C-alpha cells in the first residue's frame, strides 16, 4: 500500500533547522500517525509522503513557503502591560491566545520592558527551512469516521 488520500500513515521523523539544530526527534519517542490528504501536516511534508511505501526512508528539505510561511513583521506587536493585569506573573516565552479581528491567534511573549510587552503571533518555525529525515512505519486505509472527521482516531475509535 502507498500513502495516498484517505490513508493513515505512521512514521518517525527527525527535524532540524538549517543550522543543523535538532528541533524534534520522534525516533526517541512515539511516531506520528496522521490522515493523509486532509491538511494535517505542513504541505511540504504531505507532498513528500505522497506515494511512499512502508519501510521507505528518505530526507527532505522544506522551504518556509511549504512549511510555516515567512515571518510577518506585523504579527509582532507592543502591548501595554496593563493588558495583562489579570495574569499573576508574566515571563518571556509565555504563550497566550489573543483575540483579533482575524480570530484567535496564538502568541508568545518575546520581551517585557518597563510597561510594554512584545508579543509575536508568528509560528516559532516561520521563516525557517526545515530538514526532515523520515522512516515510514505503517500505512492503512482510514475508517469512514476518520475521513468524515478529517483526522486519525486512536485505539478504540472516536475520543473527542
């Protein structure tokens, strides 16, 4: 069986940035299982997995445009510290969900200086070229329920 739309694939991966800094390594943990063809992965990875078979091993370099996009300067904003009055303690690296005109956006505090807090709504990997080493472990047809819901269900079926 090959990976194609409406198949469930399980694979290990090692992710590094262009500077060879290790970002994630599933080989030391649990593999990733996903429903192919339903935008559950970055587009560059989903395209690379198309037509792969169980046991295939490969490496791929994915540009920002096929990963998390380029960084957008406008997504970095200064916010008055008073906007966080309900929070007991603020620190750099703290994550929030900001409500914007475009909907809810996850943000991270990147700097706290005097009465201003810098928040960044870019994905942490935005603007980076990503390097993956991949090993396909298994492939199976998706269930009708998984296809309907657009994602894989764990052992025993539906859990949400």
